C-alpha cells in the first residue's frame, strides 16, 4: 500500500486518485470530464495462498450517479409497464377492452432507447477508459519490473 500511495501522488494531471483502506478509486478530472466519464475501482489485497504476492482486482464503469440513474430508469419503466400491461391484459381476458395494452410495446421501446443511450455514452467514454487502463498497465508493469530486479 505504500507503493500505491506513491502511485496516487504521481497520477497524471487529468486523473485523481482516492485511497480508502484497500480500495483505490481513480477518476478523470479537469476539463475532460463529462457525464459519461468512467471511474476505476481497484482493490489491492494480499494473496491468501502466497504471502509474497498481492492480488489486484479492478472494475471500470460509470460513475455512481450514472449507474443509479439507469438502474432507476430500468426499474421504474419495467415495473410501471408490467403493472399497466397486466391490468390491461386482465381486462381483455374478462371480455372488456383496454387501450392500455399499448403500454407494453411502449415500455419495450423506452427500455431499448435507454439501452441505446447507455451504449452511446459507453462510446463517448471509450478514450477515457483506455487512459485508465493504460495507467493501470503502466503501474503493474512498473511493479513487476521492481519485483523482478
């Protein structure tokens, strides 16, 4: 973890790192930040099988605000669509008619639109994801060369 603290002090100007116990969070900062900017979460812990080794695992994904927004959209639209469609379908089965059955295809269209917007955001963040990946690769390679020496 001492090496990680040194790493965080030497991050490039467009990145900011935060250390919390065995978790490292790297964010893109400055004028390059946009709504779709990714976040890298690294967990660094001793290997249970070998005390001389360190296990590094990471996740690159959207920032928590983006993740929460999309989960809310999927849950709200899916739940609302399910209940309204169920109500309309039950009215039709009882011999009535209901125009609310049109909500089901609209729900599918809305969910596919949200998915498409998410994929578009993923494309916008692709360059920044590569910046984060390259930074981690550089650090891991540097640590490997230090250990090998």
